[in-house]
C-alpha cells in the first residue's frame, strides 16, 4: 500500500461497479488515491463457473489479485510467478485444458470451494481472503446467489459465458445475452448499502454487456443509482477494446462500437462520462442533457496511469459538484 497522499479525497467514499480486466485497473488506482477503507468494489459474478468441481470467480479474483499486488502483469489475469505443473499433468491425462489454471491460482479456487462447501457465503469467503491478502478496500460480489451470464449465439446455441469467451475464444456471433441465466439473484445487501453511502459511484471501463449489465440488472440497483452521482469510464477507445469482445458484441448487437455508444448505454444513470483523450471530441448535439463529458488519458498500462486516471476523475467530480 502506497502512502496516502491525496488529502483532497480524504473523506470521500466511492463505490465502483467492475468486471475483471478493465475494472481491476481502475479499482487499483481508486484504492491508492482514497483513504483506506473508503472504496467498495461491487464485482460482476456473471462470469463465475464450476470447473473440475471448483468454484471459479474470474472477475473477483482479478480485482483481488490486483489490489493485493499479486496480479500477473503480462497476462492481465492470474497470478505473478505462476507455475503450471497441475495444468501440464492434466493435459497428459487428456483432461480439458481450455481454461488455464495455474498452480497458485488453484489454491484460491480449492479453498473457496471448501469454504463454500462448509456453508459460507461467497461474500464471506471473499472478505476472508481480502483480510489474508491485507486488502483494505472492500470487495463485494454483486450477489451471493447464482447469476450466470449465458450467451445465445446467432447459430442458435446457448453457451455459458466462459465457454463462449475462453473455450470458443469469443468467436460465435452474439444474438442475445441472457443475464442471470434464468435465476432471480438478490443483490448483496451490503452492495446496495455501499452505493447508498457513496459520495460517488464509478462504473469502471469494463464490458458494458457482460460485466456491468449483470450488476445493473439486479433488483433495486438502478433505483439506488438514480439517487447518486454516477461517472462511467469508456472501455471503448477509437471504436476498439483494449482486450476482450465488448466492441465485437456492440457490432453484433447492431450498434456501432464507440465511446458514444457506451455513453448512450448508461445514459439514464450518468452525471459524468469519461472517454479517451485520443478521440475526436463528441459533438455537443450527441451529448445528453444533464451529463457532463470529459476526455482523459484512460489507457492504463502501469500503476502510475491507474492512479492518475483515478485522481483526475475524482478531482473532476469535485469540481463539477462545486460548480453546481
Ligand atoms: P473481464 O470481465 O475480465 O472481461 O473484464 P472487464 O469487463 O472489466 O474489462 C474488459 C474491458 O476493459 C474491455 O472492454 C477493455 O477495452 C477494457 N479495458 C482494459 N484495459 C483498459 C484500459 O487501460 N483503459 C480503458 N479505458 N479500458 C480498458
């Protein structure tokens, strides 16, 4: 944990809605600029699945590994210093290896599965892990209930999310996204409370369709957000994603991928929208009434970029509120 050096944000409470890769980057920046304990991250669990009998929570693990300083810097997922003895042994047995599981990462899934089997809730397990990893921010699953995202393809098949993303490499064309897989998950009460108590809610630069929409679709979430100041950061830059299928999904769902499309996607919730400084400024006729926009350097390659973007967003929010 770097020394706290942003006195202007010392009393500010922030809740973030996040997926894995893009989410974890901005979450780390916010964690570093806010006072310890003043950040709550509400993480998508629509990507969660069971593999080799183990409960795997890709987005939660990406956020936690990042906050704990354990994340693998080159892959953008998994752990630093990982080894692959189990994966190699599985391969030699002819077992499915399309979802890469490193040896150290397996420990997380093994222990999580054991604790869930003892009757602990996912939110409790995550809180325990965060304690062990000396994470001071709160990390909450969006729900303790099952809420799997399913992808209905244009070929008519319905794929669990990891089968679509990893096994099929996001190649099938998306026809429709089935949020929560037919279940009716309840939002985690602590997550709703964290949103209510926040001075600002940040929608991270995560995939709007499969990382953020599963959170927004939970009962009551949109209602509490409408009472709050909300800022979103575009995961689409110059019509493309940094990683992952968000832009491809926009196109397949009949929407030209752009930061403007992301702004429109969240339009009813936002006070402020952040898009990349490298883009042509939006036309004022495109910008929606009541929503401010700002262009910032939003590509986060190292910790300094993450801190700088987080600080710039919070400062802009303070200036915006002061000006109202
Ligand atoms: P996933 O659940 O692991 O796919 O992760 P997310 O949904 O959180 O992140 C995927 C999105 O993050 C993609 O749409 C990327 O374009 C976006 N992303 C990744 N890195 C960055 C970055 O440095 N800046 C911005 N603005 N977006 C990013």
